[in-house]
């Protein structure tokens, strides 16, 4: 269960400083190997319950998910800890 499990973030997307044994995160490897264009990720969260419309986008944003007249909000993280 999520309560008992020891996780290092979502798919290794946390910081190396908080990873188990200080192992570089999977996401950092993806960026270094140029598997993604940008060292960022974004979420699109659907408001419709029971659908599979929510998305995790690796390597930037998917502008097709922003409705006409809508906006995208960037959030600067201020700490490399939990």
C-alpha cells in the first residue's frame, strides 16, 4: 500500500538530494540523454470524474490541452526537499 511503501517520488521525478542512496532520478537521466526536450513536466487535470482525460506531459507542456482563452500557470519550486 502507499502507506507502507518507501517511494522516491513519482517515477523518480524528485530531487537526487531526497532519493534513496542519493541515486540520480530517472527523469534527470531522461533529460541528460536528450529523451525529452525540456527539463520540466506538466499536468493536465480533468474536472470530469471517472474519465481518463488527465495527462502527465514529460518535457514541457502540451498547448493543445489549454482551452481557448485559458492560461497556463508556472510554479517555481523553492526547495529541493519534500
